[in-house]
C-alpha cells in the first residue's frame, strides 16, 4: 500500500477516537511501499511516534507522515533554492 492511501484505510477500518494499540492490532501488519526501497509496516512506523491516542483519522495520518523512515523521503538535503551553483566558471549567480 502506498502512503497516501493510508488515510482512506484508517477511515474504513477504524473508529475514532482510538488508541495506538488498537491501530496496531487491527492494521499494524499492513506494509507501506517506500519509493526508495525498504517497505515498513504501520506498526513499525507508529512504534517510533510515542503517541498513544488518536482523535481522528487525520491525526493518525499526520503522525504516520511525521514518523516514516528515510526510505520514504526524497533526496535528503536537496534544496533547489540554495543559490549555490556547481559551475566553476565566473558566471554570475542569479537568485530568484
């Protein structure tokens, strides 16, 4: 399952408010497909959160997004606004 699909899963499968323990019991084994390789289960991701109670699906989804591993993140430290150029010429750097 892809990460964006989890919010619909939460709405379908869970009743809110709910505990983290209940989420793990009911859907914790669900594997999330990471774009950069290592898939992770909802249980593993929520295990890092430290959150014990969720009042609604959006709160659970936000927690999941906050706690995913590095495999779910694009190019680390990428910044297309840095203004640092890889050119070795004396070209003028333009900032927008």
